């Protein structure tokens, strides 16, 4: 039996962080293989539901990454997203999700190095906190 | 104790796309267990719950006639979660059928009577069942004249096109196929709304029952014409559509007045409906 | 607050008689103690049914959205903040409303009083400026009202209407130093496991009746996310993950809009303190963006806007 | 039928003995309210309660219930085929049930056990259940059971009725099943003084229920006339369309059926549903026959107070427990609705 | 470019394509060749700070991403040819000459940076820790030699203290002959300092050594203030004498402080802010092209035609025209395009080709039939990921009807295979598991189109860039690839065909504002054949220019203006509406309907685009005795006297100018950009009239940027005296005995100086009226200073976030006449990109509202940066697909779930999450 490996969902904006992930590839930077990327047009597209749904379906960690403030391909999407994320993270943690499971970053399409740093950090912290305990959907305890 | 909620497993034998917009498909289903098939005794007008594991159930009128043995057919419109999933399925896959449910058309009342079947759009399914049932040699003599008026918005939306054509050729059925409009120069049937064609063809109410199934707008304009033609409300038969879940009169949502549409209907006479709250 | 009744009726009568409004939205006296029923007086003959006391905790803004007629509404501080929110969010137009402002001294916590006298039947609850008088079978007790206020009212800092057309009385004094977030801070101090267990216990009695949602003036969506079918991603059973997901997102949708009127908790048949979630968001928003819901007609809620220098300490 | 006395200090050992043979449901104090729940220890049961916040219907119709289970794993032969969820139906005792709630079960039986179909889960649980009622010495101000065919000491639907005599309970078996339970009591038969005390309690309790509603008149009213009554608009105004009244109600039985999938496995569940919710009747096409709040409010009251009456000839589908009166967040009071519906002249809708 | 013959409208240009030695059509950009190349060469792109191989790409984001061989470094080992499975290397590639026929030529030749080798005192040559600013840019870059880590070359340690030395190779006639200001170095130095601080781990100390801080661009002054006040960047006004190495790689800077004292400070690293100059190669090319260069070897142009060279049909833009920053370069680029458009307007559209595509198949009613193509990418994917296993796994997924693996899924022959598979297996969704959609999605979408499938029925799984290239464990990489394919298939099954909608573009343009910028835009549009309605609120055209005397180049503004007005009035395509205001605007890009009002009469104008050129005004100050003493004037008032050739001017004995009146103060924290040059020029004019007059300019920083520096030079040479003052210690003006007295503290002397001028000119701020109504009409934004906000400060300086509306002139920001004209032309060019198309194709990936679910809360309307959502007459939100960019912000903001985003819809994303 293999050791437990974390499952981390990464929502990356198409223009910056997804580009950084591509560039990390072009640069052949190595990083842990536990992230599963879902490409979204902009961090502004990220509905808080997606994060709840990711945990619901057993993600051990969620990472959302987009363009630096001011660099949004859609001008302002990440500014709005930033507020949404602040509250989302706060409320998730408040209800018992460990802070180690939810991460946000700004990584531009040129920052392959930062991309790798963040993946590694996210992976490490999620690994440390272990498998998701709550908020995943299981068979309900009903008669 | 038999569990009335448990669907019988069936295999999808065939999927036929009925309409040009692809939104209506007929599913031919075969029971996996012979005993289930044996137990499934039905009459035209009844429906069944089609069950897809993981998606849920939908109530669908039975399109086959009990005279067609070995399979069931359901014509399903793609509207919600379950029907969309069904539309994406392939022959060979396993789903469930629960039924037959509800009351059929009152076939015992129809004995020796003329029948006028008026249908519009995709509500034609149980009417097809009825037509096949009546036309079957074992049954044909039990009933009088059979008149069918069936319309759709355009030719591409007519169901069972081959059968319609075959019925057109027969002498023991008066077929009046119509479409609201068409730009097909080869269209050889009627053009006009169902109520208009009903008025035009004026089937006699003498010793006759009318069965009316279709969209609300068609029903709204057809009923006065039937009244004009002399059909009393007791002899106008209709089938209601309601949101249903259990199909056996227990879950409560299809309640109208004292009736549960799933169990006490879906077939009602206009006379009955006139006594019921108008919540359908 | 019963002393407001004559003034409310006077204003209502005048407005209806002069046909300045089509209806007056207020309360009428309830059929059981500590309950009043939201009520729309449509003619002068209805006016004497209008009633007011400390049991009008239901937020009347909830009855205003998408109305067409011209309405006078009897509104306390929190109600007016929700009206502001409604106007900003296009649920009602300012010029459609005549706001009869109530300087509010807080609503009585019915649940608390019922619990205090559990096992004894309360038949009547009366009040004066300072006290609440509870009467029943062999029962007559006087309790200072401050001791039995709804929790949200006891920490309320906006007792007076923020917009109105006419006040029924002079504004009441508003406390300038209240720590609204004692309970929130205590939860924040817990570790994640404790927090989860804490909320699990809080939400497990939920029966998914959605009274919290439906009593909330903010919840006016034609279809709520829990009822969405494609994708249907929140289960409808009493499974704790589904229940908590519902409450999480319900609170999130109220972020920056909730005025802490307490309707949700008042409506909940099983006594769930779901304000612990909305108040947490309120606290965050106050700290992060310096915003308070429903105070200004010129401002969109905080998630509808941004500042380039918003805090981003949590972003790598 | 036999009667025995259970001294209050022996109640715990009585419950303990029941627990050895039955699943026991009883009123339990839970955070400022009482709920009717399955207990695992004798001391959890608290018979000093007035009434539970929610009705005990969950004992037979759980809020969420697994109906079937299935797999959707690709390639498996049983994939897509629903199977009965394995369940154990043990004999269960509902202890300390209020008579109104027992009456409610009988009213609901007609929905779940019909000549055409039987709901297997309801029926099996009902069959295996023994209902031990507790008469109401002190009916609440919101109680009106005497108007709906019951009473604070009504035996309708019960197997055993308990009288709280202060120091002790008097247990009277009402049915054969009830005798079984009574036999668990070690106590002796009551003397005449206790019997008369019980009768006095009963009379006193009846007298405390001041509200009397002309429920019988509902039968004679014309269904469509009531349906078209103009008063519904006034009744519905305050309603916020939550499901509280239906969920606390002992005679509301409506449910929804939902499938859930967890990776490759799934359940078909049923959950309580409410005619107050717009989605309850929403068609896939978007059409909703009860799209308006007024229609839904009317449906709830008409169903309880008229449709049910006409359909079953069994009285109203309301037992006067007063739960909806207490729990409705906006004080819509079914007693007031009954009064309006039975008033001499119904204003008709124009 | 080798040579040019012919004339405007008909040039023959001989061009040489240098060989790449790798076929760009075959190269997949995988980089295997680079991994095997044994050669070690200098990486010029990274300014020689690191090494590269001989087969290389300049940088990883290069477009197209195809490699090339540096044959000077190549040892010809042949390894790359052997390892390349795509057979892209072409060792015998050769130079390719061809002649192209064109109607016009745009020169965007750029500049080189000044090489500080000869500045011996700065030790650039000899010390690795003295770097140029361009080298420092690479050091800061995430894709630079140190991956963005702040390190100094000497010991690769993080510096704790960095100095920037300004004006290296600019404003310098001693060490070089670049007397002009390079215009960008102040700003980039501040930026570098701020970024370096954010990259630093230990509180970096930064200091900028400068003469004048020239942050005259839009929002630059704010940035300067923030750098100083918030980030703590130190600014040292001085003249640097030398940079000497001390121990440990550190450097000591000795400088002449403002008070005249010599001081010294030691830094870990020194950045030389090098300026621009025209390279020798460019000078030679200019010679071949026979275009005139100015005194500093920049292309000679006039203020009236700022992008037109001396040779007809040849245009110029960017730094070859003069030192400038990015926004200005981008504006000029558009202006040049506009100028070309004028020359070529007659032949517009004559060389377009359209492609034949099959009618897309109607897939409605079909269940999803997914085809999955898994790419080996040579060994790039196949070397790590078990591609056949992934392919077989894909076969087991729901709705998958066909699977295949390909050596290169992107190759031409595979496209044919995909097309065949689509047809044969009636596939209606295609998933390619390969590289990244960012580069390859369009290619595969074309294949779908060719196969008669809607191009949106396509999804990619990124198993190369985000899998095989970044994970070395084959097992884990294969697992990940399967997961990614599963997620892609789950999404693909829910994809729907989308229609790119077409929007008709109305023919005409509305230009709002008849000043220099507006007229410039109108003329460019009209000369390209478009009808223009030009509205001006005043009774005559010209705006501020009517009150101006000279351009900074010395041209007579009146002459320019008269010519422009004549051209406008005589142009049959321009309708001028004087005394006219805009009353209402409806519609959107391509389809505007505006109502204008002239003298109470309303008129409706239909137009496809709008250009906002509403200008700005001159501040009338309430300080320095302005309005109280007739000797105190503003610049425009002084110009009026020049224009009238007021004889009083010759009698002036003492003239004083005060700079930054109302600018660069807390109330108006921006620089008005033109005033320094204006004052210097006016000072010279006074000197010209009376050489004995004493003229003083009291300034804070002299901002005679670019070649304007020559005027500053000239003024000093002519004896104009410049006295610096601090904003905390502003000059005071009073009247004593009928004499105007100006007192100012002289920084060099450290003492107050008293001046008694006959004329005091205030260089007052340019202020924008902040036209809220106009902003509302076009749903565009105003900044805090009342200027309109462009779509992107650097890259889209004349566009608005709202499509179809463009910006030029002072409404954007203060600027000179030549800059206004260029921006007007640029706005016209941007407008023409829309007008020329007649129809605009709008992506099908847009948001749509389900009106039954909309709660009318307005969050979508509030958040959309593009104003795509609005309320319709039923009071529910509606999204204009023409304006929607598909970002999904409204979708995620909508609590009611009423909005869906085609292509990234909720069910699709949920399907991916569910299939995790």
C-alpha cells in the first residue's frame, strides 16, 4: 500500500497562473505531483461553491491562483476575487477547515519559479495536516 | 411485502430520435427479469416511473400498447436532469421501470363507443398506445369509429412518423394529421392548429368519447369546440401532467383537491376536472 | 414600545386617508404571547389593527421586494438598513416607500423567556419602558427588559432608523461602545477540530425547513442555490455535510449585506444560532473593509466593489 | 384492560427493562427544547415535558431515509440496479407520547397504507411499534385537541395510556400490544382513589382547553367555494414560505425522493418535503401550478382541513397539538384559519 | 531590410531572412534539443549575466515558441538533429532574400541603451556589482539569470543596499554627446527600487542619486511619492562624482551634494540608469532609407505630423522618434498605423482572403461521443507518462467512443487522422491530452472546424507542461495524466456548440471635442474614408491651442491650428457641430445612438465608435497674488501676449516663473507635464526680446524630458537663472511700494533671495473638469484627478475598458501638442480597427442570464469591468455578448445562479471537481 498522498485541486486563472504552470514545464522545474489543475478564465470566475464542492468530493487541499493585482486580463476580476477569497477563507477556517488546506496566491505567467515554490509549499502544508476529515460528502448517517 | 418504490431493472434495447430537434427520443425497454414483465400489466393511459440510478425518476406515459409484447416504449422529452441523462444513454445500458402507475383511460366505458382522439405535441404518447390498442384485431370490434386529430408545430416535431403514415393508409381509422406551419412543399396533410382542424373535421359526438392530450394552449381552445360539437364534459377524457415523485399517491406533491393525480389520475373526465381546484 | 402604537395608527390613517400610500405594512397583535403577525393595512378600517411592541422581531423589509404599490412601512433600525439594502439592490424603489421610523429599544427574546419558564404556561407577556411582565397560570413575574432582549438587540448599535420619512418618536440613545463580537472571538480562539465539532453540534438539529433563509430579507433569489438541480451539489437530506454546506453558503451570500436583524434565529424552529456565521462575516468585513451593511444608499455591498489596496495578507 | 401503578422512582427501571427488549423512543431534553428521539439509556427519557418541539413522526417517517442503494461503477453487472437498503425493523416502544400525536399516526396511516399500495417502511415500523401515551395534565394554551376529535387523555391510536398522578403513573393498557408493556411493570393495580384521581385529572385537563373550534362545519362547506375564498390573501400575507409548520406537524407526511452518489456508490433517499416550497410542484418545463405563495398556503390548509376531510371521511388532518401555532415565525395561527374557513359567509374571489 | 525603392503607395523593399537552422513549422518547442546541446554560449537576452546553449530560444515565453541555432557558437555535433523526433533541425538552412511590395513603411527601429564602458569613474567595466538598469531588470525577472531572486553578480549574495545613479548617458555632454533626457530612467529606477525592496528578504536600503526627478507620466508622480513615503526609497539630489570599489564587492559613491559639499556612501551594488541612443545600425538604415534625422539622431518629425518622417510614405514610432516610455510608444504605434491607413485607404480590403469551411454538423440530440487523443510529444510526454496506459484508461471513461495515441498530436498528418476519426466515429467532442491549450487549442479547434464540428466542442488535458515535464516519477506522472484526462472528458461531455455572434458596426464616428486631439482624430478617420461627426461645445474649433504660442519644437501653434481647422472644415467626411453638447448616448461598440443638442435643437447621430477628446483647462490659482495684481499671469495669459506681440514684453527687465503651481501638491498630486518646457521656452522668448532682462525660473524639478532638454540647456546658456525651491518652502509673493516681490530660499546659497519682477508667470496645473456625465454615457471611468481612465496604462493607452470608445488629448492626461496629435491619430487607428471590420465576431464564450432566475440585485451590473450586463425593460439583467469578455466575474458573483458562462459553465466545472 502506498502512503497517503494528498489530493489538491488548483484553480488557476488562464492568463497568469496557468501560464506560470506551463512555463514551469518549459523550464523543466520539478514539483510534487499532487495538484489537479482546473483552468478558469479568471480568479473572478471562482465561485465559492467550487471550493466547497472540491472538499465535498474529497480534495485535501484547494489552491487558487491568479494574476497579481493590477495585472488582471479582465482589468479588475482579481480585485473582486480578493475580497471574496478573504471572506471565503475566513469562514471556512471558522467552521473548522484547517487553514493549511486552503491557499491563495498571485503568480504571473512569468513566475514559473514562484509557481513551483507555491506548489511545493501548498503540498507540504496539506501533507502535514493530513487527509481531509470533514466537509467531504459521505453516505449520510440516516435510517 | 412488495415494495412499490422499487423499480424493475430494464435494458435499453433501442433509442429512436423522434424529432428533428433531437429533444424527443423513444426508448425501447426490455425487462431483465421475466417475472417483472409478467407483473407489468397495463392499459393505455397509464404511466410508469423511469428510474436512473444516481439521477432519480421521471413519470412517463407508456407509449406502447399492451398488445405489443416483449418490450415497453417511452417517448421522453429532454427537459430536466434525469431526462437529459437518459438522452445521453446508449442501448444496452440498464435503467429501471416502476409501474404501471395511475389510472388508464376508461376502456370499459369506451366499449361500443366511437372514439375521437385529439393530441398535440409530445403528449401523443399514451394516445399512440391507445390507437395501437384499438386497432389491434383482438380489440377493434369492441369499439366504434376511431378518429384521430394529431398536430405538432412543424412536421419535424411529429412523433411516430412511420406509424402515422401507415395509419393514414388504413380504412378503420380517420387520421387527421396537422402542423401549425410548414415550408415543406411536399407536406400532404393539414396545416392549422389542432382546435381549428377539430372544428373543420367536426367529428360527431354521437355515441362518442373524446380523449384530449396536449399543451395547455391547445386544450384551452379545443374544449369549447368539443362543447360546440356536443360532447358533454362526462365524455371528454383528459390526462393531467403534474410533478410527481412517488407515483403511488403518497408523497403528496401531485395533490389537487381530494385527488392525487398520480394515483387517482392522471386520467380524468372534464366533468371531474370541473369539480377540482384549477391547480394544474 | 407600545406607546408608539397611537402614533403609528395616526400616521397610517393619515397616509391611507390622504391616499399617499396604498397600504401600510406593520404588525398586528399576535394570537399567542410574544408573537405578532406581519400585517398590511390597506384601508383606514384596518388601521386599528396595527400594533407595536417588543415582539416585532420579524424584519418587514422581507415583505417589500418586487412590490408594485406605494407602501408605508413601520421600520425599526435594522429594518431600515435592510430597506437601504433593498433599494441598493433594486428590490424596491425609495420613492415607493414611506418609512415610518421606530426608535427601537430592542426585541424580547421569546425563546429565552419560554426557556426560563419551561413547564409553566405563559398566557400573557406585557411590557413597560423598563420591564417585561410575564403572566400565566399562577405566574406573575417582572424582569428588566435588558435581561431578556434578543442577543442581536442587546449588542445593537443602530437602534434608530437610518432612513425614514417620519419618526414616531425621538431617537433613542445608541450605545457607542459595544463589543459585538465576544462570542465570535471565543470561537476564533478554538482550534479547527474544536470549531468543527462546535458547529457540527450547533447545526445538527437543523431540519432544513429554511425558515432562516425565508425570514431573511436578503434571501430573495427566485431559486435558492440549494434548490438548483444542474448541478445539484448540495444534498437535501439531514446529512451534516449538506446541512453545514447550506448554512455556510447561506451566510456567505449574506456577507456584507446582513444587518444582524436576528430574523433568522427568531424564525428557526429548533433554535440554531446561525448568526454566529453571519456575524463572523460582519466582523471580517468591518475589519477588512471598514464597511457596515445598509448604512448608505450610495454604496454597493462590499463584495460588489473593491479597493486596489484591499488587504491580501492571506495571499502568497 | 389492565391497569397498573408505576411509582415514579421505578420509572427508570421500567424504562431499563423496556430497553432490553425494544428500541425505545421518548421525549429527550435537547438544548432548550424537547425532541422525540431514540434513547439508549433509561435516564434520557424525560416525562416531565409539555410537548416536543417536533412531532414524533420521525419515529416512523424519518426526516431522511435511505430507500435503496446501488452502484454506478462502470462495468459491474449490478450497476444501475436499485436494491433495498438493508434495515432492521425491531419492535419499538414510543414512550410518553402525547395522545394527539398518537391520533396523528392514525390519520397518516390512511396515506401510507392503502388498498393499492403500502409504504413498506412506514407500515413495518408502525406494525412493530407500541405506543405508550402520556395524558396531558396541563394542556398548553395553544392546544385544541378537543376540537379535532381527540382529548388530553384520548386513547385513540395508543396501546397504553399513562396518567401522571404526581407520585406515580397509572398505566392503562388499551390494546393487546399494550398489555405486553403493562406486563413489564412490576407495580400493582391502582386503587379506587388513584383511579378517581385519574378521572379528575382528565376532566380538569379538558376544562383547561378553552378553545373550541367548529371543525365539523368543514365537512359541509363546498370545496370549490372554500378554495375560491377571498380570505386566503389575508391569511397568506405574513407567510414567509418556510417549511416550519409542515415539518413540526405530526400529520404532514409529504416527502421528496432524491438520489445521491458517492463516487461509485449511491443511495436513493427520501426526505421530508413541504408544500410550502415552490419547488415542490415545479414542473421540469418551468410551469408551476402553485407558483404563488397564496396557492401554497391555501394548499396546506385546504389539504388538512378540507381535502383530507372529504377524501377519507375521517375528520380533519389536524390533531390540535398547536405546534405550528407555536413555531410559525410569523404567527399564522391555524385556529384563526379554521375560524375563517368555517365562518358562515365566505367572501369569494372576484 | 536591405533597401527600399519606389514611393509612397508603391514601395519595393528588399528584406533578408536570416537562417534559424530549425524549421519553425516543425519545431514543437519541446526543448529536447536544448537539453542535449553541449555548447556553452553567452546569453545576450539576459545581458550576459548567464549562459545558454547554442540551440536556444531567447526566453521561455517567446512567440512563436520555436528554437533556433546560434551557428556562431554551434560546434556542429549533430546531437540536436538526432534527438529531435519532429525532425526540425535544418543545418543547411540559409539566408533568404525577398522583395516585398508595400504601400507604406513604419519604422519601429527602437534604440540601444547607452554602454557605460567609457565612464571610467563608474567602474562599470571593472566591477561586477556595477550593473546597468537593463541588467538589473533581468536580475529582478522571474525568468532572469537568478529566477527573480535578488542577488548581486559578484558573490551571488543578496545585496542589502543598492544605489541607482541617474542620467548615465543622458543629459551629459562631458562623457558622451547625449545632451537630451532619456525620459524613462527616473521612473524605471523608482520601479526597480520598489520591486527590489519587495524581492528582498531583509529590508533592502535603496537610494536614487539624481539631478531632477522626472516623473511626468500619468500616475507617475503618485508612484514616486509612494516609493518615497511608503516604501522608504531614498532620493538624493546630487551629482555623482565616482564609484569606487571598496572591500567585499561593495562600492563607495562620492557625490557633490546640493549644498556643494562632497559626500560618500557605501553600497553593496550600484545600478546605472542608462539612457537611450540611436544605434549605429539604425543610423545606417536611416541613411539607406533617406530619411532625415534630428540633432540627436532621432527621426525628424514635426509637431503636426509626429509620426511622419521626411520621406513620404515612411512613418516612425517608438524610441527611434525620440526617447519615450511605453504608453507613448504604443500611442505612436497606433498613430503610425493610422497614418498608414490614410495612405492606403483606397486599397483597404483588397488583399483579404477568406477560408472555406464546411457547415458544422448539427449535434443536437446526440449523446456525447468523445474522442480522446493522447500525445507522446516525441519523448516529451511518452518518456515519462505511460501514454498507452493513459489511452486505454480513457477508453473506460463515460461517453468515450474513440481513443488514439499519436507521436505528435499537433502534426499535420495527425490533424487528418483526427478529422477522419471525427467523421468515421461520429465524434462530437474531442479531448486532446498533450501540451497546453494556451498555445495549441486554436490549432486543434481549426481541425474540428475542418471536420465539421463546432470548435467549442474541444477540451485539452495538459499532460506535458503540467505533468511529464515537471514530474520525474513515471508512475505518479501517469496517474496524474489519467486524472487530468478523466477531468477533461467529464467537462467535454458537457460542452455545447457555441455560436460566435456577429455584430454589425455602424459606419461613422463621433468625436467629442474639437481641440487639437479631437481634430487630429477626426482628420485621421476622415482621411481613411470614415464619416465623422465632430462636436465642440464652444463656438470655434481649436480648444486650448488657440491660446498657445509655440510648440516645444518652436513651431508656431497658430499656423498648425489654422491648417488643421482648414483641413477639418474642408473635409467632406467631417461634419462639425459647434456650440453643441452631448445629451444622451445609447448602445454599445459598433452601435451607438447619441443625441446632441445645439441651441436647443436635438439631433440623433448613429455611430460605430466614439472618441473622447474633451480636453482639460488651465488652473486659475488663488495664490501668488494671482488675480490681485495684473503683473501676475498664467502661461496661457503670457502666451496671449506673445501672440499679440505685446510691445510691453520688450520692456521687461525682470521676469520670474514659478513652477508647479497647483501641481504636485496634495490636492493635485500629479505633474502637469508641459509646464517646465513651457516656462523655459517663454523665458527664452523674453530673453529674445530683451537679452538683458533677468529671468528666473523657480522650480522643484526641471522636467524638460526628452529632447526638450535642449531648451533647458539653451536657457541656461542664455542666462536664465534656475532656482530650486521645496514644496514645504514655497516662494512668497507680495507687493511693496507698488513693486511685486518674490522671495524664495536659494538651495545652493541656503539663503532667501528677493526678486522684483515686472512679470510673474505661474506655471499652473492642467486640470480636468472630470466630466461625470460623459463618463456615465459611455460607462467609462474617471480617476481621482478627473482624467479619464484608459483600459491599460501601458498597453492600451487610448482604449477604454468599454469597447468602441477611445481617448485622446488632455482628457487623458496633460500633454504637449505633438503628443496630443499622436494620441488623436492613435485613437483614430484604434477606432478604425473596429470600423474597418464592418462586422465584429464575438466569441461564443460569453455569459448569459436566465431571466427566470435573475433577482435583479444588480451585482453583475456593479462588478462587470466591461459594462456588459444591464437591466432590460423587464427589470432583469441582460448581458450584451458584444461587450462580454467571458471572464465569469458576474457568474461567480451572482448569488441567484442566474448567469452561466458558456465554455466554463457551472456544470462543466463541477463535473471536473466531481471526477477528481
